[in-house]
C-alpha cells in the first residue's frame, strides 16, 4: 500500500471558475489528474488532498466535486484550504458524504491518522505574509497542528515523549508526516536562516516530511523544496506537480545545511 499526495484540485463542476488565469497548463486539468490517478493508485492506497479542493461556496454544492474523487481509486483524506469556503464541521461534512454514499473520503481537521508505518497529521496553516497581521488565526492554526499530531500519536499507541521514526527498545516508532495548505517555509526565509513556528512544532515531534500546496503560476518560484532543519519539504499544488500525483518516498532534493 502506498501514499500519494496532490493539492489544489480547484474543482468547479458546479461553478464557473476557470483556472487558466494561472496558465494554459490548467486547461482540462481535471482529466489530466484523473488519468494519472487511475494509472497509479489502487483501492488499497491513500491519497492526501491538502486544501483548495472545490470552488463551491456551500457544502451542498460540492456533490459533483466529491463524486469526482469518490469514483477514483484509493482512500482520500482532505485538508482545508483558504478557498474551501464550503468547509464546515467534520460532523456535517461526514453526514453529507454518508447521505451521498461517498464511502472512501474523510478529513484531516484537529485529528491525525495511522496508515501503515506512518502517522498522518496536518492543518491549513497561515500565510507567511499575513502571520504578523492576525496572531489569533496563526495561534489557532499552530494549536490545530499540534492537536492533529498528538491525536495521531495517541491513535498509534505511541508515547508523546517518544520521537517518531526512532528505534526504541527494539521497536521502530512510526514516522510522522505533516500536510499543510499554506507553505510553512519559503526560499526567502531559508536564505535568511529563518524558520516558522510551524516548523518548531514539527521539530518537537521529529517530523521527517512536510507537504504543502497553495502556490500557483509565478509564485511557485518561491517554493522551497529540500531539507531544512531535518525536515524534507515538497510543494504539491496541482500545477506544481504538473497535475501528476506524488508518491511518498520519492525525495531527491538537496540538503540545506543551516
């Protein structure tokens, strides 16, 4: 069983929201993603979708968008993005999926998951450009990330004091992987030797990999991909991946030594 990730699907089967403002490569992006997905993913695999899933404003208008991924193979976990205005409580979203008979979809929201030898955690995050302007939102997202990580650790039966991925008493602890919508780091910050509070939390729990989206078009140039503070970072927005799902384990980036 494998884990795949792709963010920012920006589906709009019930809306008129063309994405070609970010480039002609977005033309027919739903079919590009679907083709690659079917070629790679099996029903035993897990696919993480870290934010900006649907352009719909209300949950009841997302049916066609959810139907699109429900009909694709694998179990799906969705994270909230800054454009997911349809997002409501987990209880309401799960009830909606149950009513529509969408059985292979769930959400990462103040909770974590186990999958094979991994602990999956995450949160939406907050814009690096805005973090000084709204401390309330930033602190809320920091708390949600830590809550998600702790929940995943507890579900796996792992002691919160133990480091993820390390071998303790002959037993290798499960590896922690964090998913976010907003980038927790940027090329500019790395060059200036600056980390964010999100990275501080990741380090606290020995996170090894972090995947994020949000960046499109020309903004992709500021996406940091590589190893920083012992964590491997990867941009997984749909156009950042050329509309092809990324399989975990495929890291071949340079290491940035702080």
